[in-house]
């Protein structure tokens, strides 16, 4: 990227247009540059003096033994180099060489020079600006004035002599009185003419001139001065009006004290001074020459001065301009470096091309996309070496790009802001394919012509894969919802048929028992589906807390086989169980580990045709326990195996699969195994070749057998006494069925559908047990429980919460409200019977 010069002033033109003579010197006093005013003032040519030593170009006049211009200038330049401060020189006589037809000669010239340092961006002194004013005419005018004054003095002496002679011969030379009178008149006329010439010169010079009387305080220090005489340029140079006879403190009360001190020294010592200084009270800078003159009533100080404010400001402006130019160049270079660094650090591949398509710039991300061995195209025609295929799912999807179809080529042809999705192949070995989004824009010149193109390439391979994964997940979600509807309808169908059968009232006891068994099995199946959904939700959200104890892995396998045996026997599978002779103890949650093995066995049973073989094995391998479930069922396609443990993943349903499923069992198994610090894997040789699932769990280092747990015995026989049980549920069918169950268990049931009615019934009957649904109208089960606890007739009753939610936080909320027990729907009848039996 190049810095545009349209916004940068032409400081060279400004330098050349400056009316004051300027010479730019290097620190070794070589001439670097000179403006036109300087060349005119010195009669030199730019190309003849550039690069030469200033003292070679301007030597001292060899015909003038007193010439000291070179020494004075060299000393001033050295002072600038050593101090880093500007140095104003007194007026110098410095003759310059002039070439004429008669040869080279030196011309007398007088100068008022100022040497100013210039510093670079690092603060190092790099150049010296030599600014001069040609004061030759002023010096010569001053010399002429001095000669005229000398002539006047000589004439005055002659007049004095003449007067003496006149007095001596006055008595004897009366006849010559008239002649002498005329001569005196003529002489006086000449004196007046000479004075007039002096006055004209005094008033015609454009410098300010004044004669002041220095005023002293009581301690003999200069404290002010009074203006005695001044020339017409005084007011223009100072801005002071009617100054004659007035003190400087009157005209400018804030005038700096150093002015009085300088003029006081001149008046006291008679040593003239030449200096430059700022008069802040007048807001001006001055070049001043002050010298003492003797008057009849005492010494005065004559001051010749010139307002150099514009020159100073021009010098300062030039210095600031040069500094600004240096800073602007440095800033431009810094910005260019920043832009280059930004382009190189950008995660998007960026290419800048010229008008023909040649690559001017490519950042690191572009090289990473295409490989370090990529060719360097010189034109659009060379794009054929680059491989890319359209990937925008349009009619051209999958077709290879022609050279003229690449984004850069189309931009250079005039297309505005294209947006392409292309699969590219890099020049790496081996090559890598990536899907990239390519955008770009033309680079135009001041006339709007396209002179290049900028193209950005973003690797969207991960996004494309993510979108495909989202589409696949969405498809699996739809399949899951369809499967959920199917799986819920399956048990609902026999339950509905059983309800219709019971409604006829014609079924015998055996038929009713058979019907009840069907309903119980289907409800258990539906409960299992809901539990799976809740379990996988809790596990994926990290809400499961394991109740770890020391377990015998062989006991886990035995419990799992016991749970899945009805399904295996129904489908007439042959189950082989292999366990090692040595102990295999681990730390884990018995319920969850049994759930893991049960799900794997259920999965094998569902996906193995009737009469198939299932093998459950366990082995101790170092510090791990390996549990395997193998079948000779339908197997898995290779593409299904990487996703088999993801939610809602299922193999294709076949007509002989009566058990079905939601596709969440294996996802739940994987997460439960990982919670135990283990891992799980699957292998299948393909469709129809069965599957093998293997689980690895950490084995305990200490293999001491855990204490045996005695199972809880189920209640048997009639209760010791009939209890009063209050049932509160706004679902009339659920409440009525629960009441019937309680009465069948030998207890008295009171069924209420609304909490207000339940409060009245509790006050009247004083029940021993209260089964309260949590989701009640007007007053939830928690509030109802707190109210019952506060009443004397139910303060000691056993409160049982009944809820469709089974999360730990739901149980904690129930116990905090005063419940003694918590049942998740559907109620475990055996557990309820046990509570009532005791």
C-alpha cells in the first residue's frame, strides 16, 4: 500500500517561494539545498554548489587581510552542533566571489545570519538551516552617514576657523563683510542641505531607529528608558504611537526587564551589541543593533532594529513543517507496517493483484490455504494451474472453475463484489481440499479505472461440516420424534384395549388378571421410556450424582441378566455369560452400572433376530475391568458406527423388531460409563454380521470383598390395622385408581380432587396417611403439606408426595415442605404397600 501524496503540502514549493535566503547544510557543512532567494542573493547556481563544502563555495576574500567571515561562520555552526540551539550572528562582512568577463573577483557584502538546527524523528541533529539577510546597503548607508557626519564636523571646524579669521580681520576688512556674509550663508545652506540629506536618509530607511535615555533606579540598576527621537518606521516596526518623550513602561507595562538591562550595559560601557530577542509584550521578535552616542546632556543609546517576527514564524513554520513532514512520513511508514502486519495476521486469506491478474501481495493465511508451493500467477491466463470446484449447490455445483471464472478474473472484468463458495485443492504434498468463501472488490485509480483487485478467502470447511452435522442432527431429531410417537403408541394400544375390555364388565377373574398384567407391563415399558428421557437429560446437563460404593462386577452382570431375562426368553435368544474366577471389584453406583449393562443387553436383544446368540463377558485386564456384549444380530453399517453413541441415533428399523426404542440408550450408556472414569467402544464387521460393545471400567487396587447387603423383604399378608388414607389429585382417574388400590390393600381411602375440599376432609377424618399430588390447582402440594402439618389433626400424619417429576431438586423441595416420602409417577405399588403395611 502506498501513501497518497494528495493530502501532503508541497513543502519544496513553499521552501522555494520563501523570500528570505535559506541554505540547508549537513552536519559536515556540505550544502544540501538552497532556495531561489539564496541563489539570487549570492549569484550562484543550484547545481554548482549542491554537495560542496560551504567554505569551498564561499572562501574569504584573499585581497582582504582582515577577512573573518569563514572563521565567524564556522564558529557559529559549531556552536549549533554542540548546543543544539539556534545561533544568531552579528552583522558580518563576508565578501562573495563574483564571476565576470574580466575574471573572478570578490564583491563586498554584509550579512545578518541565523543558524538553526533541525532534528530527525529520533531527536538527532541532522541539518542546519542557514538563513541570511543581505544588509550591505544598510551598512553602506550607515558608512555614508558617518562620512557625511565627518564632513559636517570638518566643515564646522572650517567655519570655526573662518569665524576666528573674520573676527581678526573684521576691523580691517569691512569691505569684505558682504563677501564673507555671503560665504557664510552659502556654508550654512550647505550645512542645512547636508543635514537634510542625513534626515532624509534617517527617515527613509525601513528599519526602526530610535534614541533612548536609559533610566536608573535608586540602586543604579536600569529600570526603564525614555524615547528621545525616532524615525517614521518606528511605529510600523513596534506598533507604538506617539512614543517621543514617553517611557517604555508607560507604553508597554509588561515589557521584559532584560531589554532594560541590555541597553543599560550599552549606556554604561559603550560596547555595542547585536542580538535577536522576543518582545512578548509587543508580540514581536526583533533583530537589534544598539550603540552609545554622546549628547551634551549625557550618553544616549541609539537603537537600530528590525521586526523579524514573520521571518521567525516562517523559520518556525518551516521547522514545524519539516518536522511534520518527517512525522507524516514516519506515520505513513508505521501505518504501512501496521497494515502489512494486519494483513499477515488476518485469519482470512488475502490476495492483491494488478490489472492483469498478477499477484502483488499474498498474506500468510492465503499461503496456508493454498500451500507454500503454490505458483505465482502473472496474469489471469495462468489461473489454470489452480484447482477449484463450485460448491454453492447450484446447477454448476461440482464443476471445475475455468481461468476466467475465478473471482479475481471476474473482478478485473468489471463484476462488483462477487461472492463465491468453492472447494479448492492446495499445492501441498499430499494436496488438501478445503471449502472456501471467496469475496473481493476492485481497486480503482483517481479516474475510476480498475487497476487491480483485492480478494479475501475464508476457510468455511468447519462451518460446512457443522451445517451438515446440524442437518443430520435435525433429521435424527425428526426421526426421534416419530420414533417417540411410535413407541408411546405401542403401549397405549394394549392399555386402551384393556380399558375397553374392563369397561364391558363381562371379563372373568382370569381375564381380569391377564388384562391387569398387560396393563402393568405396558405401564412399566412407558415408565422405562420416560426414565430414559429423564436420565439422558440429567446426564447431559451434568445433574447426575453417583452414589459410589465398593461393588463386585460379577454381581452387576448377574443383576443385569436378571432384569433383561424376560425379554431374552420372549425372543428365544441363547445367552452365554462368561465371568473370570478371580475377584473383580470396582467403585461405582450399582444402580447406574446395572443400567449400563442392562441397556447393552436390551440393545442386543432388540437388534438380534429371534433365536439369535448373545454373549455377555467380563475379564480383568491389568487395572481395568472389561465388560463385553456381543451378538450375531443385524450389525451396523460402517458410517453408523462413529455416531452410534450420539443422541437419537438408530439403525434402520425392520419389521421384525417388536421392541423398538428411542435411540437414546447408547448415548446414556456412554455418559454413565464416562462418569465412572471408563470408556466404551463398538465394532461391527458390517450389516448382518453382528455387533460387539466393550466397556472398560477402572478396577479397585484393593480387591477385598465388600460386605453383603440383605435385600428388603416385600410386605405379605393383611395389614395389622386398617388405616385412613387421604388421596388428593386433580386427575380424577388417577385419584380414583389410587383409592381403589389402597382399599384393595385393606385400608380406608378418602379421595379429593381439590385442595380446599381435601383440607375439610382432613379436618373431619384425621387421616393417618396423606398422598398429595404436587401439581394441584389454586394451592400446590407443597403449600397443602405445610398447611396440614400446622393442623393438630394431621400434624403427625405421614405425608407422601406424588409427582411426575423425579429430579433430586424436586425431592429436596418436597422434604423441605414437610413430606415424609416422595413417589414419582407411576407409583411403585409394592413400595406403597410396604409403607402402609408397617
